[in-house]
C-alpha cells in the first residue's frame, strides 16, 4: 500500500510545481460558483423558498458538488495515452497493479484540488451565500463515507470509458458524453429537487445519483437512518456491478492489446 501512496504523493507534488495552473484552478472554481449562484439568485428573485427548496439548500448543494467535483478529479486520458505511446506493455510488466496505480494518482490529483482550489473558494463563497451547516456530526461523517463511495462509483465509470481505448483510436468523445450525463443526471449542476418526478425515478435505476446527490442529501439531513442504509447499499451495489464490468473490459482489452513499435 505504501507504494501506491507514493504514487499519490508524487502526483500531489507535481501539481504544486505549476503555480500558474494552481492560480487558474482557484479562479475557475470560484467563477463556477459565482456564475451558478448568480443564475439561481436571479431565478429565485426575492423569494427564499421555491417548491419547498430554500436558496441556501441550492447554494449548499452546488458548493458540495463543486467540492466533490474537485475531489473526483482524474486524468481521463491516462490509459489512452499509454496505449498510443506504446508504453502500456512496460507498465504492465511493473510489479504494481496498474488500476490501483491509476486510482491513487487520481486520488493525489483530487486531494491537491480540494486543498488548493476548493477550500479557498469555500471561504470566499461564504461571503456570497448563506451556506447550510451539516445537520449533525454523525451526518457529516456519513456524508464523507457516502462521498468516498460516490468517488469509487464515478472512478469505475471513468475507467470503463477509458477501457474503450483498446478498441477506439480516441475516447475523447465518449469521455465528453459521459461527463455531460454525470453532470446533469448526478445533480451536480441541476439539483434533483427541480427535476421532473419521472426523471428522478429513472435516475434511481442508474448509478448517477449515488455520485453527488446522495452525499448532499445526507449532509442536509434529508435522509433518515433507514434511507441512509438503503442509499449506502445502492452505492455498494453499483460499485460491485461497475467493478465487474471494469474487469471484463480490462481483461478483454489486455488480450486484444497490440503495441506497434513499443
């Protein structure tokens, strides 16, 4: 395990070397919040509650989703680049698990963005909007656990899409489509409170609401003990399904792998 933690630490330190990207990351994260806050402030107008959803709930939903979006940062072209460069064969010969290496490098990337991009944004955002505090210490801890499970769900989805690099020349288009589906159906940019009932019911049969919205609901205290257990079970269920699919794509891709001149 120490070897994989070193991968995460190296990725974290590498990000610190690029000061300009660090500053731009803060500005980009802050701009995302300001734009979102301005749009919903305009939609709410002088009202503070719309359909039982307060403006502070909407702002809190987005700031949590923004934090998770930073924490869930990953290099989605990593596998494709290794295959195109022909270095994938050498990588597979190393005495480390390739998938775990990817996971921990992405973890280092996400940790950097949370500390240096998201936290400064939260401090500034507190002057713009009245963000809700967690509904309790226990709920905060459960929210963190749910966020970790949500991270694994999203990472596995991303890995499955990346695995298509074994068959396609470029997976950039698939990654873009996947990101659109995640951002919309996971409730990151459009809170699920405002979605039609039929769409919310449909999303419950997908892994998407397990990524962002479940941690938000736990944080806000919208789920009781039984509902939290059910949602945890759903997250674990999707992790098992997606892990099985990721292994299937990975094993078949490795068998198909042909490296030209590598």
